[in-house]
C-alpha cells in the first residue's frame, strides 16, 4: 500500500471554494480504486496550508488511476473548477507507506 500526501498552498480568501474542490475529489479517488482519508483544512497555525491523503494498493494502481482520471469527465470538471476559482496556488505530492503494529 502507498499513501499519497498532497500539501496545498491555498488562497486563504477562498477556503469555501477549496472545500468544494476537495469534496469533488474524494469520491473520484474512490471511483478509481483508492481509499481517500480526507482533506485537512487550516484551523490553527498557517491559514494557507491544507493537506489531502489517499491510498492505493500500489504505485502501479495509483498510476492507473492517474491515466484513467485524465480522461474522466468528472475529473475534468474538478480540474475546470480549480481553473475557474484558483482556490489553491500550488501543491506538492509525496508518497509514503504505512507501518502498522
């Protein structure tokens, strides 16, 4: 299993728009076989940093998701929503693997 962590620099004046964007992606990740662990919006500390975490069985499964998502109309609509709102300025993607007891 791999977990993708996205660290977003968001527009602090567009948190509502970012939350709408986030809610669009949660079911889309799951549509393509991933497990979404949620988006995490600012509460205390910096007001312009948000996170998202989701997992796939393997990096290969994640790559299939990326390919299929690129052609999916719902994913394209989510990207268009971001293009229209610019609710985040940038993001970084990293991959980790969980350790359980």
